[in-house]
C-alpha cells in the first residue's frame, strides 16, 4: 500500500521516536494540517491555524529551528528543502509558497547531524553508520559496517545507550544523538522503515572508517578487541567529539598510562607516556589544529613480564615478537626481538585465533603479565612482509638506512623519497616494530639487509 511521506512518518511514530513535525496538504491554495507529532502534545492534535502549529513546533525544537520539506504525493522524490528557519513567519511563508505550487509540506525540527552522534541503517542483521551525516551515508564509502549485535554494543559503550528501534522491522534508517530529541524525547530518531526479506548480509568490519576516525583509530581497535571478549586494560577515553566513556578490565595495577589516539594509525608519532599527563595540554601541544588526534586514553598499567606485537606475514603465518619488560624500546626499533617463553607465544597465538574468525587477519600489540595476555592495540589486515622484505616491490634505486638511526629519522627519509626509490634498512629490526609498521603504511618497497 502506498503511503505519503507524512503518513509513513505518522505510522513510524506509533512504534518509535521520530523528529517532531507537522505536515500540511494543499487544499486550494492554502495549507491544511494533516499530521502532527510534537513533544508533550497528543498525537495529531489539531491546531486552529498553520501558524499556531508551527509556533508549537518551534517552541519545543531543541535548537529552536525547523526545516521545510516539500514533495508531490505521486512521486517518491522530494522537491525543495529549506533548512534552518528560526521564526514562525519565515516557516509559514515557505509553507504557503510551496502549497501554492501544489506541493505537500512537512515542517520538522532541525536535527544537527554534527552533534557527535551517528546516522545509519539497520538491515539484514547488519548495522552501518557514520558521524556528521544523514542515514544516506550508507551510500557513500567509509561507513562503519558491523554485525548488528556487535555494532549496537559498540554504540552503547561509546554513548551509554544503544539505538532504540522500537518495534521497527526490515530496513530502518536511524540516527542517535547525545541530546534528547523527537516527539518522544529520546536519543534515537527513526527516519524511514521498509519491509525486506529474511536474508542476512555480511558486514565488512573494516577500519579505518569514518567512525574510527571520529573517535580515533587506536580507540576503535581496542573497543573491537574488548567487545570480542579479549582482555583489554581498563581505559577511560577523553575524545574531542564524544563525552568521556570507559571500558576494559581491571589489571591489578594502580599506575596510569596516557596514550594519544590519532584519527588514523601513525606508528610511533604521538606520545605514549607512563604516568599521568595533562591531556588538554598534550592535545594543545601535539595537535593544536585538532585535526590529527581524535582522543586521549587514560589506561590502566599492566605488570608487564613481556610485551610485543604480532602480525600475519606473507605466508599466512602468525608472527609473534617481543621482549622482556615493557617493550617500548622494541616497538621503537631500538631493541631486537628476544626469545620469548613458549607459554607467552602460545597465549598470544590463542588470542589472535579468537579474533581471526570475527575480523579476519589481525595485527596486535600485546602485554603479558605472567598469567595472561592483554591486547593494547588491534588493527585489521594481513601483511605482505617477510623477515627480509617488509614491503615487496622493485625500484630503480635503493636508499640505505642504518637501523640505529631510529624511527623519526626513518619517517623523515620516507617523506623525502620520490617514486623511483626504495629503502634498504641496514641492520636488524622486528617485523612487528613501529619501524616496520611505518614503511608498510607508507607503501614504500623496503628490504632489510645485514649490517
């Protein structure tokens, strides 16, 4: 059965929360109220005039602003859309003008898509979403795509609540917001519902994506590990766009580590500090424009007996490397991998084996306290690395780089190279170190040669 846009919204409002609205149908050249859903008022309360209905809507709109959408009832496509009207006279004039063109109109509360929340779609057992956009974000690249249960758990961890879809079924367009909105005054808005078949889809589970950049790549990976049931140290996330939130498990240590969390992985570039630092001063110093670091993590320390990293190499083999102690010097490329106890290697491989069926091949950074392994970073994807060839490829010339020169010197070298040059790291480094991560991220052919 065909329903007009306002009829569909009214039906959706019976089972869930929709943005506050009042709709008008053209009768002659004048608008006549059709449907209305406004916070605190009975459903479809009839007002004496369009002006009074619009005034009631503006008075209850959280941002004191409304939009006017127009459409022809025989066409599924919208016509003119007028955004951000803040007084009754302007909104009424817009409705009357569009009505004279024979169009139906819907006046709804303005909803800020850049309020820190997300919009998306639930369908076929999958949820896909992104910040700073409408539910139509799913038609663009870069959305977070997860099994619905995992995605809802992620959103509940970050925002403190999961999307409330009411009784909606099938394909559901939704958005969630830090401030209550809509005619039910809750944090989830439903925008559209379509009936679909019983088929199940497959989520991509890939990051970086728009949401991982929103909260920070490192934070997103830790959340994935935590929600997959792996031990992650108790973490409080202080983000730029979302209220602080916490997750993870008690480690038995009362020490705090501060970890910067860039929008995308930048191996070894920004601060990781043992002990407390002022996170606001740190953000001001390391990212004054606010473009590179999405959040700062205050994370429980771990009584580290061993620490290191793992990856899946070019042969599909899980490589586990590390050292005794904290592992900082190893990750920076200043210490070489040591022989690890068999029990430590086994625990890391078992942790990776639990992650792989969910995410596919993964790269981790880990800490072992003598009893169990803790995941302190998680990234998705296999590598093409071997012990001697970190990034495969041919180049017309090779630039030698002594491994002892360190991570920042390597970063500078990579930035200076043109397309005909590869890198020969002279000496020895770990396949899983930040130095190896750096050349893999840069995509510059790199091989390791003996000193």
